[in-house]
């Protein structure tokens, strides 16, 4: 079971919608430029990736009080964790 935790003051958390794609793309290219020296993502690839997702279940965004996007967490490759009774 997951426990809901309130975000710290100044942060607002919500799920993503397709309307958020340009802002998330901008954030991704800024991060890539800072880390790699140049962006490595094209918006068409991100759009294709998002088309295959259930954004309400797979994407969480954090905005500041001013509405600026601060973070985007997108779960693209889900991991299945399972356990089985080895005696069965």
C-alpha cells in the first residue's frame, strides 16, 4: 500500500496531461543541455512515447507556486515484481 505524502511548501504535485508535453520537453532539453552540452531529445519522439502511456497513472509533475514546471517523473519502462511459492 502506498502512503500519500504532502509535498513541501512551494511545490504542487499533479498528474500530467498531453497539454504538458511542451513544458516537459523544455525541461528535458534544459537538463540535457546542462548535462550533455546539447539537447538529445526531439519533441516528436517524446510525443510518440507519451502516446503509449497512461499519463494519469505514469506521469507526475511538480510545479512551483509561480506555476513553473520544476520536475517531471515519467514511468516508461515498468518493472514487474512478482513472487511465487517455490514449493508449489
